[in-house]
């Protein structure tokens, strides 16, 4: 009997490896016994776009999930960032998808959801990481210590993004802000762009893309402590057509005119801005620089969990949650969007380490963790119909979010 069991186990291990290789993905060390996964039959949402549900057993209980797959080799398929029209605003994923006519979508980045540590300060709703929509840069990343969300693995920062380039190839990358404030006295470093948190001693630029939300939050906390008190030394000025048009001791709120830029400084940054007066010449420049070659059509923040078919070291193996993710395969030409179900029976969810392993099992070579918990939402939309929320949000209803990833079909 012992020899027979050993022969069966050996044959099973060979068979699992062979199936993985034939399927075009990496050969997993995980066996069906260790990480059981059941895929339901796929349904076609649109040409090149399919939806399917799946179930699995995680370390903390059963999980149920929803997967959208898009073939970027199909010229009719495109992907873009969904957002509410302002960086400092929120809307539900189904609202975002419906407004833009997306055939499928998942929620996006973590965001400034609450300000318990700063009584009287408005939570902005702005996302943590960089954001690019339609090829246009909307914002840069907040300091690592100011982020919301689970613990990131080592060597990962808030500048990490997931996106699709102008070459229609998806990739994970890192977007760093490069900018300056040029005055008659010299050049000042720009350390923020439409961000809810600025580095200590920094200067941040806010444009019309920010929206009407208060800019006070940008001067609260420190680079390492999100809950630290707000700065007592701040300054704000408005620049239009290359000249200072207004100044204020405290950051303000309200819409910013198209073509105007509001500069907010804290500590040393405030002291530098205070040297300027109405009428002085000022030129503000900013751009997001990618580490890898190629411009993005869209990019969204979060953090990578799988790279080159291998989970990143240091992923949290202990804390389960309902989660969302995006993944890539076929050299960036196949896109996966995933959201776990938040029904009571499945609410224990998966750890970040389990999420990486799941994305690999589903076929992804690279994968990126998005906002989870009550934010996790995946929707699909039939032609001419309203978006349908496929998963059950863990809060019972859809949570308004900062942004999302939308899949579109060209006529």
C-alpha cells in the first residue's frame, strides 16, 4: 500500500507540473490539495473580454471571487483609469464605469478615507499613489509614511504603479515626481503634485484637477507618521500666467481655475513661498518620470505582489481580508482584474501572500494589490445596460472610491 501511495503522489506531482507548462504559465509548487481552486465557466462580456467566478479555500476559510480577463491584443479592447473628475473626490465603481461606458471595471488605489487623528480636518478622498488617465498625469505619490492600506513588502514604495502604455502593453513600474518652482531668486524643488500629504519642508502644486476639496490636509502628518499634528507654519499662493495673483497664510479650498496653479508650502517650503509677492514672476513645472521606457495611457497606485511569476519577498502571510488585484500575462498583453466576494460566508478573505499565489494560479505573471475591504468591487456591463456589481461588497453596499480600472470596447 505504501509503495502504491508513493507512486500515485509522484504521478500527481508530474501531472500538475505538465498541466502548468502546457497552459503557458509557470509550473507551480502548489498542489490542488494545498491550495484548491475551482473555476466556473467563463462568460463573454464583449469581444476579447470574459468574466468568470471562482472559489478556493484559504488558510482562514473559504473564499469566492470574480475575475475579468481582457485581451489587449484585440484592437477593440482598451483600458483607462476611471476617476470622479477630480482627484479629491469619490464615486462608486459602478458609477465610474457607467459614466464612462466601461464594459468592466474594478476599484483602484487606496485613498485618504478618514482623518480621525486630525479633528476638524477634512478627509480628501484622494488616492495614495500616482494617477494617470487618458495619458494625462493627475497626481503624484504621497510620502510612504502617509499612506493608507496594508503593510507593503520591502523595497516597495507609494510610487509603484500598475498601468498600460501607449504601446498597449501592460506593466508595473514606478512614477517619480520631477518638478520645480522657478522665481527671480532661483529654483525651488517641487515635492508634491495634487497630493493629500506633502513631505516636511516641501512645496506642493495643486491644479484644477484637484477639485474643490480643502488643501489643509496636505500640511498634516510627517514623512513617517500619518497621525502627527498639522504643521503650524504654512503658506499658499496662486500663480496664473506666470505671475503670483494671490497669497494666504493657510491652505484654502474651492475650485482652482483652469490654467492656475496653487502652491502650498509647509515649514521651509512655506518660508520660501512667503518671500514672494503678488505680481512676482513664477514658473511651475512638473512631470511624472517612469523608470521604464514608454509613456502610460493610464496608471494607478497600489503595490506589486507578484513579479516574473514569483511572489515578492516579505508579503504578509497572516492578515486576511477581502481584496482586489490586477494582473498581467502574455508579456503584458493579457489583463486580469479581480475582486473577492464580501459575503459573510467568505468575508475572512485572503492574506496578501495568498493573493499573490492566487493570481499566479489564475495565470498572471505580474500582479498588483489594489484597495480592499469595503472598497473591493468588480462590475460588468452589457451593451446598453447599466453596470452590474458582480461581487458582494463587504460593507453591504458599494463604497465610494477614489478611482478604478476600466475596460472599454471600441465600436
